[in-house]
C-alpha cells in the first residue's frame, strides 16, 4: 500500500462531501484527515512497549500518519503510537463478543479479544483491532471491525490495509462523493456489463459486488439479474428491496422498461408464490408506508399482465415470439421447453442499457420450473444482445 496518495484522495473526498461546519478546522485547512507521520523512534518505542513488532501495512501507515480522523462514518478517530494498547487492558468488556465468533486459529494464545491490539480511539459503539495470534506469510495480522448496533459477529479482514479499504468503501457507499474513485468504479461497472453480456459471468459478478460496496447502484441493478438467473433468489430479493426503497431508488427507475417489463413481473410472481402469514414478499415490504409510486407501478404491472393473458412479454418481438411458441409446443415436456428457450436466446436483445438477462422468463411459472442455477449459468455463459 502506497499510503500517502490514497489517504490524500480519501481526505479530499471527505472534505468535498462534508459541510464545512462539520469539519475540524485543521482538516478543512489542510484537506488532510491524518496527522504528522510518526517517527521511526515513536514506532519502535510502541513496539518495545507492546513487546511485538507491528504488522507491515499498519507500521507503514503510522509512518505516514500517526493516527487518523473519520475512518469511515462510524470511526471518528484512530489511535496514535502513544495510545496503542491491548484490548484486554483498554476495553475488556468487548471480550463477551468472542462467543459469537467462529473458530480460533491459535486458541493456545487465548482468543482474539484477549490478545487483540486496539487501534480505534473513538468509534460509534464499536472497535477496530488487530490480532497478533493470526499472522499470514507476509507478517500481516488479521484485522477486525465490530459495531454492536449491527448485531453481527466481528467482520474479519486479511490485514490492516484490507480493513482500511473496507472503511473507505463504506464511506463511499454512504457519502457518495464525486471524484476519481467514483468515476473509476462507474467505468468498471460499464465494463462488467459488457463482460456479463459476453458470457463472462464470474468476472463480471466479482467487479459488480465490489462496486456495490462503493455505493454504485447501477452495479446492484446488474447484479440482481445475475443472482436471479443463478438461482440466488434471497440475495436478489434483498438487493431489489434496497433498490425499491425511496432513499435509494434511482431517478426514472420505476419507468424504465427493465423495471416495468422484467423486474415487476418477477416481483408479482414472487409475491404470489412467497407471501404467507409468516413471510412478506419483496413487493409487500416495499409497499409498506406511503409509497404511491410503488402502488402505481404494481397496479400498472397487474393491468399489463391481465392485458397479456397473465403471461409477461418476454422481450423484443423476435425473442418473445420464439419463447411463446416453445411454451405452446412443449408445455408438457420441460426438457424440450428448456432446450427451445435456450436456443431462442440468440434472438434476445436488452430492453435498456442496464439489461443483461431475460428476467421475465422467471416470472412465468412454467418456465421458472425448468430453471436451475446450473441452467441459468449456462444461459448467462452464452453471449447475448450485441455481443
């Protein structure tokens, strides 16, 4: 990690996205969330006091800035070399969270809470710490973040650098600052879209998942489609719920043909299939409260299905015609139906710039019954659209 350029970009983005009144005057003046670098003597002194040599990425960080402000939205201040100490000495009450964690790499040395190095100073009911009992071949210590309000086990990272990258992504997800980082991720999302259409499913999904961490909603729109075709309905439903939330809904999303002709038929089918007294469908959850835009979209979606004979339109006319013919000819033969629909994919074209898979197929109960995650992957692996 080349710390100084990256931390300088983080600082500039933070200052640009914040109200001046909310910033430390020194941060506003210097456009720097850090402090002066720790001296080599200060780092060596901390290591002598702790009885351990610090891991490489954290050591280099301290030699770049002795402490840090606003490490993500929930960490206001990180410790400097003089304030570093063991978690068991500084905040021992966190050890009760150990019972929520999974296996220990070296239990003979105690657990990660009893041996952890506390590196956060001010956090929102949480902590950041490093584990000297879990060291990789590069000498990096495993790193953890824990915030009690999440009601989740500690999040583990391979190193201090990986923890900082996650905190940086969290800042982007919530603040969405303009600049080089946002633009770079938008370019990566566009390339991932092209890769997905070309059949490169896994590489596209890896980029989209990382882009989602940086708050790029377009990545979520694309990833939902891949998840649905891969049989991952639960994460797809969670992502759709977020996209439908008024706080995150993209401008024009509810009028986009991708939503009206693809997502809405699936949402209506999932609602009919999944709603029970003990379970709310994605659509029912989205309609809670005053959501006239969702209610209008649902009404229009239901009217569209009635007009089309309770069967969605599957896409552009060339593709839609072949799918309907396959349904008419092979309703009682799932294998033949599957082969015919797969063969028809060569005629499919995206409805909009964010469309990468014919989700409407999954809204038809007969077609949905022929799909498995493996078959969905097989279809996604075929080049589609103009690719």
